[in-house]
C-alpha cells in the first residue's frame, strides 16, 4: 500500500543550525503516528515543512503521490492536509460557530456577486457551512455555547473548537501539535478517544506530544527525533525500550554529572541547557526533559 505522507531525507537549516537533519518517514491511510523527542528536537519544524509554513532546505514531501515540498500552506491544505498548533489559534472575537465555518472554505466555494446580493445560492451555501460546523462541533463533543466569542471558552474547549475547524476542511491527513498541552486528566482521556474516532473516519493522524502515556496508548507507530535526526521508528513498545531513545531523554550513563558543593547533581544551566524551537525557528533554552514511559492512569485524579 502506497503511503499517504512520504517524507524523504528532509533537511531544514536556519543559518548554521540544522533544525531537521535527514528526516524520513511515512504515514499510511487511517494510521496514527506520533513524532516525539526532547525539546529542540525539530518536531514542530518538521510539521512546518510538511504544511508549507517553512521551506525545506532539501528533501521531498509527497501527499498521496503529489510533491508538496515547495507549495504554500494554502496549496498544501487544498491537497488534504489540516493541522492544529501548539498554541490555540482561533478568531477570539468571532462566535465559536463561525470559527468552525471558516474551515469549510476549502471545499465550499462562494461567488462574490452571490454574497453581495444574498442570492438563494449564497443562502444555501451558508446553510451548508453552518450545518457542517455543527456536525463537527458535535463530533468533538463541544458542550459550551456556540454563539458566544471563542475567547470566552475554557482552554480545553478552545482545543476542541480548533480540532473541529481542522476537521471541517475534510482532510486526509491531520497534524496535531501538542493537543494535550494544558489539558487536565479527564480532558486527556477524552482527547485520546477523540483521536481514535478521527482515525476511524479513515483520516491519518500525525501527533506531536510530550505526554508519553497518551503517546504509548494511542499510537500505532512512533518516530523519535533528537537534534533534528531520526533515531527510532517503530511500535510504541519497541521505541520505549530503544537505548538511543532512552539516552536522548535521560543522557548517557558514561558522562559524569556536574556536581554542586553538596555533591548533588547540579541542574542544567548555561551551556548545559538544551535548545528548543519556537514557531519562528529561533531557539531558546530549555532545562527539563521527560522520560518516555508509562500509560495513562485512568484511575488517577491528577494529570497523566
């Protein structure tokens, strides 16, 4: 079976910094693939290349056999790719319903004269957009008022609206960038089930996520990056045991730890900080890494 998404030897550099360094992986129809790695590993940079927000230095990206490497974001979206972002991006002053209606513009075409004259065809198209928005808001389980401004919603509900808008584009491939960030334990469990229901629609999902419990439970495959390079690609269980993955998250046992005056391991500071990417490609310092292990604790009252 041919791949829906094929990333081949992808490179992205900002000056002398290699954000993505020879990344290759594939995603097939209705497959859930997680891309994980320490902060600064190049995960969001890879997403930005796939969706056209960044122009890759070299390499190739194909969607259903079509080369999209040099296409603009709108052209990539028109070929069936939709995404969400690390930070929720909604039109805060617009009603919730209109935020999702905006996602229908890729396949619901409007004529400017119909819009100006409010013709019957325009009204029919507007009704289709409204019905579609309600359909996807129902699908993601939004319980809040849909007529009020999006900014008035709690953070977890805003996440649902963003996913609903992405689905309203009728994508073949959905990219979710840290969708569990900021969610509480119950919201994460609901997100896990939502991701599975999206997959059941035949939509392929590529997920960036730092919650390893969610990643290990929902993913069919996991791709691991470290400093822009792919270091593992396999099942969640295989990746969790991979020595290269363990070292990327925890560091090598062969390296002596810096010590403080009390002979305790020092926290990372100065040159020991790990760089992490921002949306504009610049890098800032990050001092914490997580351990890739465990499953979501369905009985716990705290976040997984």
